[in-house]
């Protein structure tokens, strides 16, 4: 008996019925596909919705426009358009078959054969289709059984699927971290290890995107260990090794105890040697944004073990302070609580206040203000009246030094 997709809120979102009507889903021309079906069967929240259709892209566009539905040709050359219903994007892709592939991109042709479309997908648990109305699941490759067994398998021969798109090596370990359990499928793991050097043919942006998605998973540790043991990343990220795995293993429970959301950039920092320059080099190689590179490098600066958490947060920012403190295994986790929901205050006086207290205008003003701020931070950011007292003392000190 076919599996049935459970009813859920996402299946009744505003505008979805009109979209399905425009695609003639009741006549069998459109079905839910991929992650929405997989996550729906598991009872997980569904945010991204993909629809597969027998209709060709130009026909999809004209039908949606006629129905008054906004449509964006996001990937129309590859058969994909995006419908926007009530501010919510839905990707619609025409059934496809591969004509040729080179490990990075594929030449495709359209088809009306659902099995042919399923056979070009990566894993059995992603090749699931569901009737939008009855919820009946179409499963050509025992993906439902794999989902129930927490097993991640390539469709057909793993080495062939990897040869079609080398990124599937990294996707395998990400899906294994999220949906797998127990030992990996031996054929899949062997194929990933054998083809690991092919990752060098991919853009570093694609590698970074997939790696950070893996590190965002709640429990990535076992997958990362398999990758290190199998030499998966050696060609593109040789800096990641067993020592990095140990640091990641220590970090994850500290995040959980502190009640701090997992950060893939923080976890990437844990995997790298504790050297900001190495982090900068890796970030540049992965084409991370300047902001992301700075965060990873800052996380790996030597921890300021003698300072209070808020003093560190004031100096380098709350995000950076939390990263450093979580990565510092000698820092008690409970001290991080002082930074949660805390916004660093501003020093309540400026140079004008010091001048009004008698300090002569000039370079001493900036130096004295720095002294005031240092004491203010050390004392835990006292109120304005105390700051005025501190300022008066510092002004007197500078005046005596000039006499």
C-alpha cells in the first residue's frame, strides 16, 4: 500500500490551491516532490516547497500569468520557475532527463516520465512525489523504506550519481548527518572516498555552501568524522584534521549547555587550527564574504581569559565574544549567560565633558577618554554619575602630569 503524506499546515497555505489549479494538478500534471515530501513524511516543518510538473516551462509561465500568479524565471533554462503566492516562493520544475553531464553541470531534456525524472535525482529519500490532494506518495526506489530505516542511499550506482555531479559527495554527508543512523551505506561511502579528488573541479563557493549546511545540522559530528577518516576533504581543505574534530566535539555540547544557537561559521572555526591567519586563508579560498571571514578569524584569536565576558563583548562584539568563549574549553560555560540578550552600552560622556572638567583641548583628550573607558569597562559599565567621578579623577591625573 502506498505511503500517504500526512496533512499539515503547509499544504493549506494561502494561494496554493490556485497554483495547483493553474498547473492542472488534479489531472496529474503536478505533484509535490523532494524535501517537502521527505520532511512531511517525517512530521518535520516544511518551509521550502518544490513542485514537479509534466508541463514545459513556457506553458507553466503562461498558465500562472493567466491565473494572476506572480512568476519569476529563476532557472527557466533548466526547467525551473518560481511562483510567488502570498509572499511565499514555490519552485516548479518540469520533469527532466539528463542528456549529458560533466560532474559540474548537466545538459537536460524534458520528459513526461515520472520515473525518468526520479532516476536523475541523488538519493532515494529525495526522489519521492506526492499527489497534492490525496497525499499518495509515488516511490520508485524504496525511498520511504530508507527514510523509515534512517538510511541514505544513492539512486542506482553511487559512482554514476557522483560522476554526474561531484557536489553529491558533500551532499551525501550532509544528508547522512540529518537523516542517517548507524553505519553509512558501504557502497556510497566507498564511492565518495574514491571520487574525493573530483571536488577540486567544483567552485569553492559550492563547496563552502554545502560544508556550512552540513555544519548547521544539529549533530554533524559523525559525518565530519567519516569525511576526515575517508580523506574526503583532504584535496580542498587539508587544514581539517583529527585535532579539529576533537575541537568540534568539545564545542557542540558547550553550545547546547549555553543555550546558544549552533553557528556553522563557529563550527568551521573549531575545525581549523587555532590560528587567525589560517582562518583568513581558508575563508579566502572558500570565497566566504568579508564578514564571514572576519568572524571565523576573530573566533580563533587567543582568548582573553582574564577579562569578564561583557568586557570582551564590548571590545570585539557580542557575537565574537560568544564564539571565542565557546571555543575556549577552559572558560566556564555558565559565564556566557552574561552576554545573552545584552547590547554593549556607549560610554555616556565624550571629549567635551573632559574639557569642561578642565582638561586642555588637544591629544590628551583622546588619551584621557580612553582611560575613562578602560576603568568604566573594568567596573562593569557603571552609570553616568560614576563615570563623571572617574572622568574627574582622570582629568586631575592628566593635569598633574602636565604641571
